[in-house]
């Protein structure tokens, strides 16, 4: 195992092979310590906070890119909430959840009507001393002005769903334990998390449901790019996003059984998945649609589109064929690529595949795959995003991109680390247990 910044005592206990609770590999427990340790280092372990998403290419410390040096992506932090819950570090999970809930609940007071309760794709990492938490940005010396990235201040529908899923995992933990131990989260935080998740659900319905869509596949559009005068609605629809939404709305229906909008909204997302499965000829899911919201996108294949529907509580047995498709179209030595050009291993997606293998009761394969991922731990503790220097995705960063400019690089990544924890501990973030 690569040395981490956990300290001599923690590293020694892992190296000695001390068994961790639940029988998970000791190395997975060390990733729990990495995540919790990063939270403990922020403001002496007190108050709402976000974790930095990326370390620098050397393996530890802030990234060199001004757009990433302090960026805390909402998706990564939502994953960290669920991973920390799985690790049993509810105190650290609650600090991130408090910051995410505040971003939703107080955002309504400062944003225009069309943007109320939407979750920005990125905030500023560290202790959150402002309410609502400010978006990420940086000072550009050459331009002499403050700069904000259009993607980071926008809202991807799937990212919003992941925040709601994390908040619901907090809200749902309200029962006392078998030994009459108190709930892991305060009643106030559970209420705030529940209400924020509801507001996210409302925003998704109001901002991204594409009319009645009688002649199309239904579902929800990709969200919002930019903010203010540069704000643009995204017209394409994503299989991955709609899988996230099916999970989110199903769980909202469980906490609000008398609210008819949630089951209806879940059915809309599920109908999109069924339409994509049919378009994929019953063996895979296309990535979604083109910007018209109707034409199926066949230009590339996405790994998460194959994997995430299998994590749904009511996933169709037929959908298991998508994993075989992923193995053939995305499989590389040691794991999976993001797209089907198979130019390198995507660590985050390979961790997702390891979790799906557990769901499919292929635990030995999942264990071997996870062991390979743990060898990709950086000096700072996060897992690297890739094994190769860089891999393609076939996707564009934003609506103004003229090429498929979204790539993953060999940089340490919070999201990859959190997914490895979820896979190692067998925690399904779609169902919250």
C-alpha cells in the first residue's frame, strides 16, 4: 500500500493487517481515515465544511489549476457524506451535510426565482462561514477580475440528485439503536436535510421536466449551465441523471407517503430508463439524448449509464445484461474505462463496477477489483482518478464546448476515493444502506 498522510500509528495498524469491522479489507478502512482526517483538519473538526475535490498531480496538496485549487464539487462531497456514513464517521458526514443543506435552504433568499433551491456544481472548499456557501471562483491577475467557471456555478441535474440522496441518507437515520443509543444525527440536522432534499426535488420537477413529452422518451433534462446573464438551459437528457432521479424521487416518496408528486416524478425518470433500454436493443443503455431531448445519442458509450441503473432498488433483471456489455465495451486491464475507446482505467468507474459486482453477488471479483484500485492511492491519501496520465470521456464540459474536452487526469480525486469506500463496505448510495 502506498504511504498516506494518516500518521505512523494509523499506517502501522493497516500494514499489520488488523481486521476492520465487518470484514472489509484494512486498506478500505484507511480510506475512511483519510476522509475523516481531512474533515477533522478543517476548523478543528467543527462546523459546516466542504472537502476539496482534487489534489495536485504530485499526489498531495492543492491543485495547481486556479479553477480547481479550492473547488469542492457538490457531487464529490455528496459521495463523501455517504462514504463517511458507511465508515461510521457520522460527525464528519454531518458537517458536509449541514453545508449542503444550507446551500439549498438559504439559496432561496439570494437567487432569482428560476434558480431558487438549485445546487451549484461547485462551492469553495473548507470551513463554511457564509450563508449560503459561496460558489467557487478565483482572482485572475491578468484580467484584473474575479472569475467563476460556467460549469461550476451551473447545476447538473444528476449532481443535484446526488446531493438530495446524501441528505436523505442523513434524514433517514433517526431511529435509536438496538442498545438505545441516540440517533447519529441531531433532529435539527435531520429536519434540515429532509427539507433541503424536498426543495431539490421541487427544483428538478420545475426546472428540468420537459413538458408532457408525449412523442419523446420523457425524463428530465441536464440542468443549467452558468448563472446570471450567462445562464443557459441544457436540453440533452442523461441516462445516468435519470437513474439518480429515480432513486431520489423513490426515497422522497418513502419519507412523504402522502405526497403524490414524488411517485409520479419517479415514474417519469424510470420511463426514461425504460426508453433508453429499448433504444439499446435490450443489452445496454445509450448515454441519453442529443440537445433536442428526443434523438438518441449513439456517438459514445458511458460506463455509469450501464452501472448505475443496476443500483436501483427495483432494477429490472433484464438490465443485468448491461454489465456484460460494459465488460465488453469498457473493460480494460484491471478495471473499466469511462467510454468505449478503452484508452485507460477510470478509477472512480471501476469502483462503481466493484459495488455493482457485489450487488450481482460476484463478491470475489469485486474484492480482486477493489484490491487493484487501492494500489492507486496517492501520497495525500486520495485515490488517483486514472492510472494513465489522461483518458478521454467522449463528452463536452459545457454547452459552448466545440470538442469532447472533458477528460480525466491522473490527479488524486475525492469522488474516486469515496466510491472505493462505498464498494469496499458494500454501501449502496442509491438506497442509503
